[in-house]
């Protein structure tokens, strides 16, 4: 009897050697050793004396890790923090700013097309190209691509001198629209990915998540109307809290799942760069083609490229079963690590340019003050 695994990196099979007379019944056990998370096919062949195959059995084996206390803490903390974030979103909903922004609808319209149409299609395409035989990774990048824009986009918009009102309005509208767009994409293109990997689309879990996020948003809006002082306090902490939330989720995800670094292949890094960076470029190009103001161009480009990876991790952890929930987390983690790189470089360049301008202006003023004024020669007449 001979056994083998289709992926020895996931699991190995140990088959006991045994000989039995022909025509007799033989019972024994094989041992499968899990090496890493994932799925692998185990094949066992029964051979005759001439090494000819008499019988062959095939079995799919799933390797998961044992549930730990820290995993439960991570799941509960993510759910709690995301709920608080959506309460803050409800408190910060400034409909006057949204109405003012929508009164000039070209920018929001371009941003909406980039966010809700272009980014999901980009994520789907990147997943199919980089991970053609890995549906779990395709799901990871697809869930990241359909997530709404992140709260950090408002901070980067300020740092890069973009239109903050447009950024805030787009973040708010993106959050609201995601309740419809995320299920739409999951049940259309997402279903294609699930079917290709023989995975079950978690309809009920996704519906529960959508309802679970609407409730804290409604609570926040209720606080805004009934308790304006409390609402103003929560609005002030929303931006730093959004950044802390993303950093906490990503850091905690890495700490509790250090095995994620073993998954960091060239394709993972490329997908982590490709999705947000292509989003920046596409948002910028779309706004430039439509000849929008520079501040609006920056705001929409940033809003398009920055995804709320905390929401993506939340969706993956709560909607998928193991080991898919663990394996897919690596994609939003990679995106969250790669997203700030071009923005940080642009911010540093802007700082250097601004400092040079400040040094240049006083030197020019000093140079002009040192040059004597031209005098008109007088003409002496007889």
C-alpha cells in the first residue's frame, strides 16, 4: 500500500507496510500529519506483488489549528471595536456637508464609480491573475476590494492638502452604500470564486454582519440627535480612533497569527501593493481626465485607494470557516502594510518642497531689497 499527498507542504501521509494473502480482508490505519493550514488530497493505492494498482482511494484532508483563548479575544475585540467605529460614524454623519458636496456631483460621482465598480473589478482581476489555483486568496483580496474606504483616508487627505469636505462626504457615503454594494458583489462575482473553490457562500452570516453593522450606525445617529454633547466628543475621537482601530486589528492579527508571514510570497506582496496603488492611480486619472480641481483630485485618489482593511478582516473572520478564515486574512494585512508607502513618500516630498519654498521666498525678498532702485537720469537744459 502506498500513500501520497497532493501538497506535502499542507499534510503528509504515513501508510503502514503490510502484506495480506489474496482474497482476504485486511484492516489497518493510515496516519496523516498536518504541516500547515489548508487543504490537500490524500491518495492511497493498494498494490499487488507486481506493483500493479488494485484499488485507489482519494480523500480531501483539511488542516486547521486548535482554537485558542487569544483567538476568541481577537474575534470579540474586533467585533467590539468595529461596532464602536460605526457608532462614531453615526455620530459624525454631517448631512449638510454631504448635501453641499453632492450639489457639485462630478467629484462624488467619479469617486463612487471608482470605489464601487472599479475597485471590486480590480480586486477580482488581481486575484484571478496572481492566484489562479487558490480560491482562498482570491476571496481575501476580493473582500478587501469591496470594503468601503477607510477612516485613515481623511487624515491622508489633510496631510496631502486635499479637499477634506469631499473626503469626509465620500467616506460617509461609502460606508452607507457598502451595506448594499458588499452583498451585491459577494453574491455575484464572489459566488463565482466560492464555486470555483467548492466553497459555500455564507449567505446567512453575511446578512447577519450587514444587520449587525446597521444597528451601531443607527445608535450613533440617535446619539447625534438626542445627545449632541456626547456626539461631539465621539466625533473628535473618530479620526484617531479609526487609525488606532486599523493598527490594532492588523497588529493583533499578526501577533495572534504569526504564521501569516510564512504565507508572504511574492504574489501576496504584489497583491498588497497592486490593489491600493492601482486604486490611487485610477482615481487620480479619472479626476484628471474630468479636469477637476487639484484638491478634489487628491481626495478622490486617496479615497479610491484606501480600503477599510479592518472591515475586510472582520468580514473574513466572521463569514468564513476554518482554515479559509485564517488563510484569507493575509491579504488585507498585506494591503494595510503597503497602502501608506506611496502616500508617505508623497508627504515627505511635499514637506521638502514646502521647506525649500519657505527658504526661497525670504532670500528673494532680501535680494530685491539689496538691489538699488533705478533712477531716471535728469536732463539739464541750457
